[in-house]
């Protein structure tokens, strides 16, 4: 009898916790997934992906973020240089025809507070390779826009080595070094809307 009561209480508690979590979808018109990489060992070249989508659950009562999914359309890469973008989507780099999306997924992190940073471990799938990656997240907080949309806003960064995902094209420079650095800084700015 005691076990039955405890089981029922646990189910109700889990149900209540799940019910208080709201789903948010990333607002593509107010969000950006970008990157920064060294060219010729000296110059930072920046780019972005013009098409990205994603969603997550956020429980404001328990300060829990869960079910994080971000998907980027590789063919939408934009470095403000057409020939470079064409090279990036080719088999030398992203091979967009074979691997059309980059995805990041994370299960759950608790104890997050507005105005503070936290670590979000998850799995990044790039160029057909999946590896653990941790995002450094700047949780900006929640707000409501002039149209009544409830928002969650955050920024996130991480560093990856592209060679670990099979993206290893490069050229050796005459004076030493390489044309494109292996390390890539990923930068995300995201504004999301509460699903209705």
C-alpha cells in the first residue's frame, strides 16, 4: 500500500513538472548562428547560416531547460563572398549535398538563472560525425514583445576543431602555417517564442 501511494505521488509530481514546462521555438528573424575562423593565421573571417531552426522546453518554476534541438541548413552559409560560400558547401568542406544539416541536441540542465551563464552539454552532428560538445550559454532572461509574444533570449558560444568532424581541407603556406585554422568559434544569438 505504501509503495502504491509513493508511486502515485511520483507520477503526479513528474506530471506536474512536465506540465509546467513550456515549449519555445527559435525566432529565425531575430536569431543568428555564426562562426569565426582564422584565415592565413592572422585574419578572423566571419560567416553565418541564414537558415536555422530549433526548439526547447523551459520550466520557469524549476529553472530547467530540456529537449534542446537546433538544426542549421548548411547550404545557407553566408560569408559575404559567393565563391567562398560555394567552396564551403563543396565536398572540400561541408559537402552540403551529402550532409545538408548541422544539428545540436541536449537533454537537460537545471538551476539556470536569468543574467547568469551556464554550461549546456550536448551532441553536435556535423559532416556526418556526432561528438559531445558543450555550449557556454549566456541566459539573458524572459520578456514579452509588443505583440504579446512571450520570449526567452540567450546567447551561446563554443569552440570546435573541424578536423574532428572530418572537415580537414587546407593549404600549407610558403612561410609556414596553413590557410584556414582548424579551430572554429561558433556563436549563437537566439530569441525564441513560446509555442501557442
